[in-house]
């Protein structure tokens, strides 16, 4: 959206250059007009560069978030599996006898 606005402003600036070149202005001298237009062009170029840097930075942040989401999903799945295993390893209401433990081992295998 910001890039689209910059394109629109660039077109407006170009139209202003053409208009001032053809018509001139009684309020300012041609040299003052040229200086002001050059100043505006420099400001526009600076903003375009800043937007390009921002875009690169945002792409990097987006890639990092994607990596985070993938790793988070993996860790969440592993945590769920471990909790399930821990729950399955708990002895059921029976006494922790050798037979009960053997049965539990078979169940887990």
C-alpha cells in the first residue's frame, strides 16, 4: 500500500514538474521552483529507499515467524506425545506389583 502511494506521489511530482516548466509561477522565481522540485525529488528518493529497506526487513521478520511457527508446532506435538507417554506409564489403581509392571511394559510395547 505504501509503495502504491509512493507511485501516485511520484506521478503527481512529475506532473508538477511539467506544469511548472510550461506555465511558471508568478509567486516564485524559476530557480526557486527548480530548487524546491529537486528537494522534493530527493525526499521522494529517500522515502523509496527507506521503503525498500523496510520491505527487506519485513521479509526477514516474516521468514523468522514462519520458522518459529514450524518449530512451535513441532515442540507442541512432542510435548503432547510426552504427556501421553507419561500418562500411560502411571500405574493404574493396582498395586505396583511385578506382574502389574510387566503388564504395563507389554501395553507400552
